[in-house]
């Protein structure tokens, strides 16, 4: 039996009305709690389903193919790192070495041997970053100085590396002659 023997009349093998009423209240209370929990979990499941549908819809919407590669599939934790990754896809090594990522028109550039990156590629570059991280103009503007410095530094490093490799090649060539 479910109830303790002290609650049962030993002579008649019956339960008193008060004991039964208490038991019924416990069962009803437990049932209500379970029912509430089930309703809460159903709501949570519905919210998760909506979230999943929204994400699936945006994921299928978020594609941007450039040179045969979907730029939206590139993983990076922030716009700056993402910009570095996609710059290697969108721009050639020569462009990164000899050009400058800037928002200043070409005519007003300070004295430098580097020219601005091609406008059509810059448009793709900017759109990809904004789309991948759902940035508006303001939030993109907050990231822009970091992105610009990072890409320009990448170009300077590529140029310096190429120069070092050429000098090493020259010195090894003159040493063997």
C-alpha cells in the first residue's frame, strides 16, 4: 500500500476520508505542477523552433559568393578578423601590397606610393562585413578604423616580406658567384 500503515484502519483495511482527501490534494497539486512545467517547456520549444526557423532563413539568405567562395561561411570572431580573412580572397597580394584601404578620395591622399584599393572590390568587401555581422552604418563605422589599420598593416607586412625574400635571394646569389 502507498500510505503508511498508521493511516489505514487495520481492522477494515480502509483509508479514512481525511487521509484520502489529503492524498487527493497531493496528487492534484503534483499534477498541476507537472502540467505547468509541461506548458512552460512547450512554450520554450515553440520559441526555440521560431528561433531555429529565423536562423535557418537568415542563413539561407546570408550568402555572398565571390570568386567561387561563399564569404558568409568564413568563420571569424569579430569584423576585424573577418576582414583580414576575406581581404585575402577579394584582393590580390599585389593589391594588398601596393594599395591602401582608405575612405579618403585618391586626390587627397597623403604622400604615399600606395593608391586606394579598387572601388568595386571595396564595395564587395564592405557589404560582406556588414552582412556577416549584421552591422549598420554606425556600428560598421566603429569597426572601420581597426579594420583599415589591420588590412593596411597586412599589406605593409606582405611588401616587407617580399622585399626581405628578394634581398635574401640576391645575397645568396652574390655569395654563390
